[in-house]
C-alpha cells in the first residue's frame, strides 16, 4: 500500500492497517513501506484520541490507555512539577528575606538632623495615599517626632532641588 492509498482510508481503517502490520513489523518499517513519517502517523492518531501502547504493541483509543498512562506519568510529572514549584518558592523566600533585611537596614539608617528654634504650625493639603504612607512611616520610626521627620523631608527636598543662582 502506498501513501495515497493509506491517506484515502478512514482513520479506523488506518489504525487497523497499522495494528495488523505491527504484529510482524515495527512501526518504522511500516512507515517506510507506505512512505509516510512516523510523526505524521503519531500526530494524526493522537489528534483523534489514539495512542501507542508499548505493552500491547498497538494503537488504542486513549480512554483505554488513559488509566495506565496517567498512573505512570502522573507520579513522574507531579514530582517534577512539585520540585520546580519548590525551587521557585525557595527563590522567592530568599528574595523576600533579603528585601526584609535590606529594609531593616534602610529604616535603621535614617538620620534625622536635630533642628532647633521655634516651631510653627501650618496646614497643607496632601494626597490621601501619600498621607497614609507618611503616617505608616512615622509609626515605623516612632523614635522620632513627626515634626522632625517632616522637617527633615522638606529640608532634604529643598537641599536636593536647590537652584543655583
């Protein structure tokens, strides 16, 4: 049988032809005879739900082989997937730990200049999310007064953005 004749057969007949010939030949030999690649056969049959069962040495509908294939593959696949997920989580944990360590150093490293003089009271409008962040920052650095933190922030901003005249 040639490639054209084989392709004209419906799928069930193609599977029947391959399975009958597998009793006396290998799949590679059959494919060479009909001049069609093994991958074409495999992909064509797989699309329709048929897989090659090595123990039976024939193509079978996947619902018959699913239980066996799933049992064998699930353990291997699950183990590999779990190992990959564990490695990814370990990397994330290390990253988070290093960030936390750096934050501790950063927060402990803030230096507030000792301002002297009279304090004045002013009312400024600030965006809500900025105010919340500032409030949180002040709570985290409760060893400083809010007026000192705000004064230092304004002082640093003015110093960094000063126009040279």
